[in-house]
């Protein structure tokens, strides 16, 4: 792969990165949103000629990416939400869980920046039941941050919360699952 700034510390599968790259190439001046900073952030940032914005809760990952303009990073504390709480919430009826999700206010700056052409949900952490999980980013991506034909990539979709969230929020959209690493799902908004 010859994508600029790719490095071996990146956990996302190369096939998914290539798909995102090819999707971005089809859009004039694409605007990208990435939930989660990491070793791949510099790659995403320069892939869009610095028209990429990030949401992150972990200062370690923010500090790891000093080359990225701080105006492109929104810090958000995922307080009072966890994988365990999110899975329980999605068991309730739709009106109930939507009302509960509305209590978590999307950062105003993020709302002002949208909609985005491509959204990558690769954070916050969700590897155990006490982690914040990705319910909020998935809900926000669908409800506030996308538009018709936006592409949303949700990483780690072999996990229960990510899988259930996609089933709840993207029933009417085009969904393509890739069984790479921990699974990745591409969604095109109809």
C-alpha cells in the first residue's frame, strides 16, 4: 500500500483503509470525521488535505497527534455511558432509547461542522463493558452528522454493541460488512 503516512502501528485493516481512500477520491474536497485519534490520524488528516476532524476523549491520543491542528480536534468526555449501559438501553423500546440518547448533547462545534462526506467510527474504546463504547458516535453519525450518500465506516463490528447499534439505526441504508480483523461495516446513507 502506498498511502501516505501509513504505518505498522495502525490497527485498521489495509483493505478498509484502501476502501476509505478510494471513497474519498471520488469526492471533490471531501470532509472527513473520525471518532478516535490514534496512529492512523495523520494519515486521515493528510488524505483530505487537512479537511479531517477528530473526536477524542483520551489525552494520550490527543498528545500523540501534535502535528494535527488543535482546531480539528474536539475533546469529548463520554461521561455516564458504557458498553454495558448502551446494550441495556438498546433492549428498551425505540422511543425510550432515543429519548435517553438525546440527553447526551453532541458537541456544538461538531454539529456546526457537519454534515460530513465520510465518517469513521473507530472510537471511543469499547473492548470491555466498562469502556464508553460507540453507541453515541453511531447515533450521532446517523442522526446529525451525515447526509444522503455519506459513507460511514464502523470498525470492530464483530462486537455486540457495534453490531446492535448498526441494526437499530441503519435499517434503511446500504450496509456492507467486511469480516476483517474484528469486522468493519460500511454504510451508505440512502
